[in-house]
C-alpha cells in the first residue's frame, strides 16, 4: 500500500504545480495537520482516494469549516482495508485554541480511545500532529512533544508513528526518520512523504492482552 502523508505546509509540487500523474499509485492520503481545508479537499477530489486527517494547532478554522469529503481521525481507530490507524491532533498548550492540550489533557484523550484500541486489537499507524517527547521535538513549549505518546508506543508497538509540527526549515534539529525503543519507526511528514507499507509484521493483540496493557494505567 502506498500512502501520501502531508503536514504543515501546502506542497508546491502537489498544489501550485499539480498534474494528475503525481497521485498515480497512491492508495491513501493522510494529513498530520496545519493544512488548509481547501488543500485537503483538492487532494480528495483529484486523488479519488480517502483523505484522513488530524487537526494541527493552527487548524481552529476546522471547527466552523472542516475539510469536506475527508475523514477525521482524532481519538479513534479507523480501518482502511487491513490497516488500523489511530489519530490524535493538536500540540502542547502554549496559548488559547481548540487544538492545544496539556500533557494531562492529552493523556485523558488517549484513555478515552482505549475501548477503540482494544476492540481493534491495537493499531498499525499512530497519526499525530505533535511528536513524542524526545523524538523529533524541540525544547520550546509550543514544539515540545507529548510524553504520553511514548507510553502509548511502548504499550501497543505500532509499525509507524507519523507526525508534523516541527518544520524542516527549523534547521539541524529536524529529523525525518527516527527509531523508537518500542520498535516503532517515527516519521516527520512535513510537506510530503511517501510511505510504502508491505503486508505482514503487524502487532496484533488479543482483547484480553490489550485490556491488561491499557487498564487501569497507560
């Protein structure tokens, strides 16, 4: 399966200089946030494949006008064919906005998703706007990652974590691909990234095993 993952800035390659062949072979499009609704709507129309998204910290306009024809991933497991995808939008709280959270608030959101995770036997992709703490984040509060994402990776061991928020233009601190101790490959999908997923190797738990992992503490 070939997945186009986008985040943070509208790609000129896909927007200003678009030609239909640029989406040839793409099976799924995922947005990690901070992109205009019009951009996602353009891609879902031209690509004729599902577009899934989580909101970024700058996507407050989604509250009044969400991207039409696209599927919100926030806080639930979404199944596309055999692929299980869990999403959490937003960043660390540094001001006022609907998609900013403290560490405690993000942990509470994860806890609310446990039933969906258990029901699906885990998930293969974790899609977020912000990175996990210590894996591609920065030291300033707006770009600091969430520690609770690390615990979620350790408990559920998905194949990939896809995020945005930290731009390549921020300099040498930008890391495109990192390896987490859980075995998860973490990818910063700023601008655009093509992810090819081969079938097999997914981590699937029994409901009993997942329940024991995620309750009462995560």
